[in-house]
C-alpha cells in the first residue's frame, strides 16, 4: 500500500496526506527497554494521547564491528576511533565511508516502513544537535543527500537546543528546537502502573579474583608501547568498545608513577597485585613503595606493575567528540622514564567471557577474606512470575552488576548509582544468577528494593542560577 503524501511543513501547520495534523509526540529508546516491554510502553504512550513517537537509532549497537550488523532481538563503534585522524560528524573520508556502509544496511531495513510506502514513519531527522559541534559546513548537506539518494522521501528535520541554533540549517529541511526545561516532583504523585517487588536479600556464595580470571580472557596482546583500547587487536581486529583494560609491565624499584593525564578515564594501580592507589583526570601522580616481597616476580628484582583502566563512557555531544579514545592513550612515566614492555588484557566482560568464568572450577567459597578486584556470585530464586525490582549494594564499593548475563550497569558508593533497575523480563521463574564485579570492597549480601532511593532531592528552580531556565 502506498500513500499520496506524507508529513509536510509548508504552512503554519503540519499536514499529513494533505490534511492538518497536530503532532502530539513523545520519545522512546527501544534499545534501552526490554523487548518484552515494548508493547506495554507503546500502549501507555498511546493512552496518554500521543500520536507520534521519536527514537534514536544507535549506530554503535547495530554495527558493533565494521561490516557486522545486528537488527535482532533487543536491537531488531568504537572501531571508528582506530583511525587516529578520524573526525566524527564531518566529511572526513574514513567517516563518510563508514556512514555509507551503515546507511546501505539501515535504510534497506527502514525504507519499507516509510509512511509513503504504507508504513508508520512520517519523518526522519538528518542529525541531532549538530549545532553544538558544527565544524564542517559540507557535512549536513552530505547526510541529507545520503538519505534522499537512498529513497527517503519523508519530511526531513534537524533538532538543536538554544546553544546550537547558530547553525543555519539547510534548505528543504525543517529546523526544530529542543525545549529542555526540567520538571521534578509531579511524577511522585502518580500511582504505580507496574508491579514491583523487593526480593529477599541473597548471600554471596562464591568469589573469583581478577587475577585468577585472567586465564579465561582471550589471549593477551604484547606491545612495547601502551595501546588505547580501540586499537587493540581484539573482536576481529575491531578493538575494544567498553569495559576495563588491564596493562601489565615490570618495575624494579619504588618511585613516582606519572600518568601525564594519559589515563582514560580511571585506573587502579597494583604492585605485585597489591593496590597502591588510583589515577584519574585529577590525580596524575602516585608514589609506589619499595618492594619487600618477590611473590609474583618475573625475575629477581622485578615486580609486576598492573594498571586496571576503566572506560567510564564516551560523550555523544559537543566538541570533545573526537577525543574519546580510552585506556592508556600515551606514555606513562615511572621515575621520569616512559614505561615499556606491556602485556594488555581486554576485559570488556561480554557474555562469552562471563560464561567461561562460570564454567571454571576456580571459584572459591571461603568468603572470610575475598580478593578485590574480583567477581562475586549469588543466586536469586523467584517464585512465580518475575517482577521489576531494584538491586541495592549499600555496603559495596564500585563495580558492575550482571544478572543472567545482562549488564545492569555500574554501581558506586559515592552515587548516584546507589541502586540499579532490574527489569522483570530479565529474571526468570526459579533460579537467577547474579555476578558483581567489585573493585574496592565487597559485602556478604545483595539487597533488593521495590522503589529506587534517589537520596536527597533539591528543587533547582528555587536556586538563583536557575531563574532563567
């Protein structure tokens, strides 16, 4: 079925099929919602009176490796950063080549869903808030042409906040503005629409130290120089996207370790597997003690220096977009001399790695003095249909939580991640497996709550600096 005319913005109002059409829209990120909840969320949007929804399409999830596409299940790029000259969101050849490859696949999937083809898609956004980044005047027209040349005929639009409105837009593309006033408090007055449950606490049953887990990681990479995670020869040479990267080398004395601000984003430092401190964007120097033991020595006098680097996330907005390489991105100095001779382990903690960990026989049940960093395992038994819940880790330090292989996210005692939302569809009736990767300190149990604990709340509109919002 085809339709005569899609969404148009040729007058003071939108028209659809030539008739006035008032957009009452909302946004949903399908890739952040369990597939089992898609229908529920869409029906709720419709019940609110919405007739239109918007969504992002996450390139990094749909094309996790160059030329490998995933449009299945929950999804029904980091490899771009391997090019040291890469300029994202420009007409840089390496970037537009990747865009064209992705658009060839993406548009073949969505084109049959266009309104004029009988589908529900009435508009396509050319770019998102490009005005905050704009550094190539040829880029937006290029992307517009990429869409139109592949048969996209629906209304095209751009979207910017007030800061990005300096970008002039394009002829034939509707220019829109994001109004970003926040609203706190009102939602607390609404009744619960979805059953939630506080399960009983579960006790940690086994643990496995980080050092013992290295046997189950893909073969480490050896390099004279430090290598950032995106350029590691892992994942079919597409590099590492997220997680932790462990760099190991040897030293033979105490002294001062200086990161030269080349750690992205945060690192725990160990000497002979004993924690010596941390490095981040504010702490660049760390004293390392003289060694008195030779427990893990490669040879007499040598000690193992381990630097566990965490990628805390990449920005997707603004002028720092081209500065998102992670891991160790340059020389690390020890007593003013660059460190060399690294063994590098990729700890992206994908499901395959977790399965290998669970099948190993090295988990320990003695929890009197568990080793951190390490993995801690517990089991939650669910009677009847699972419900949404929240995981609480009040007496833990910092790390990541996995439930039945799903990565729930980071927890950190300093907040705001004091609790993690666990969707009911990610649980199953019967036994469920919970793994916590903990960096700092571990408790003996994992707690649950029916409601999130946001801590102290402040009405920002009562503060002086917010009067113009």
